[in-house]
């Protein structure tokens, strides 16, 4: 009985660490896409200001 409990605990620990890894990867990809979006809007803003300065 004790052996099975230990085995289940190891499995649960493995699954929890896998979930944490996935959450970290998701957070990193969300940060990347957010900064990409921010960079895109800065690019548009700079283009607009350069455009207005020419006229």
C-alpha cells in the first residue's frame, strides 16, 4: 500500500511540474506577442508623425 501511495505522489509531482512548465511557456509567449503588438503600434505612430512633419 505504501509503495502505491509513493508512486502516486511521484506522478502527481511530475504532472504539477509539467503544468508549471506549460504555464511558464504560455506566459512567455503572451509577453512576446504583447511586446510585438506594442512595437507595431509604436511603428505606426512614428510613421504618422514623420508623415505629418513633412507637410
